[in-house]
């Protein structure tokens, strides 16, 4: 917010489960700032957004995020309508990824995204070839994230500032075509008996590692 923009009132009307109620004082007290949404000022803001964006319109939030997005991208193969895709989109929003790329089926389960897909750019590619062509044209190396023989542990692997982190489906992992399109394979060190961790959890770990190095 700018120095002359008033701070939002503290959240906490008891009957609201999340967020803030209507701006105190009515319309006469509303801030003179085009980023603020009049409907939210009047009725309150219960969205899952950080306090910085309380009462802002969705377009204003997206525009502000676009000024600060990180240069890494996230891609997910979508052949089986994986329930994890929504959660990965939510994590991509939390870690401020440039874009999320859905490779394969256009439709995906949005429940896990918790409406964060409204603030996160999502692009569709009909197959791996189309996705790989886009990445090559953009000059972005594709990093396959899967626990495969020869994969480098993420904590010691080369993780470029500009890259695409490619994740597979829960269970089968990445397709052979996707692995062939990648310039490197990266895994997450594990110490228990399970062979793999949840796909959305793995995505969050790798995005955090990128942010730890570059953000």
C-alpha cells in the first residue's frame, strides 16, 4: 500500500469465519484508491488472501502479483485427472511462480486450488511435444521431478533461476516422453520406508527450495 492509503481495519468480527467485515464508517470512509473493490468494502472480505490484499479487486491483486512473479514455472502432466493438480496450483501461487502449465487433458480438478487459480496464470498444452516446444522457444530448461535412478537430490542439484519444474501424476509419475524432454532429473531425499511422497507435497518442497536459493 502507498503511504497515503489507510490501513485496513483489524479482522475480527466474530460472526465471520475468515477475513474482515465491511469497512468501518460506511461509504463516506472508504479509501480513495482504485485498487479497492466497492462490493468488498461494503460487505467485507472473507477471501483467502494475505492482509496486504484485503478489499482489493481480483484484477488489482493479479496486477500487483505480476509485478513481482518469480521466473520459475511449474508444469504438471494431466492424463488421469489427478486430484493433486489443484494443490500444486495453490502452492505455485504461494511461492509466486510465473505460470502453471497443464500438459495433457485441459480439464483438471480445481478443488484443491482453493480459488487461487484466479490469481495464478495457468496455461494449457495439449501434449508433451507442444509443451516442450513452448519451453524451448522461451529458453527455459525443463527439470523433471521424480525419484528415478540417476536423479540428483534437489538440495545439491543445479536449480537455475529461470526454469520449468515438471511434475508427473500421482502413482505413475512422469511419462517417458516427458522424461525425454527434460534436461535433468531431480529427486527429493527420503529417509523412511515409503518409496514416494504425495505429488503436491513434492511440488511444494521443490518450489520452496527454489525460493530459498533465489527469492
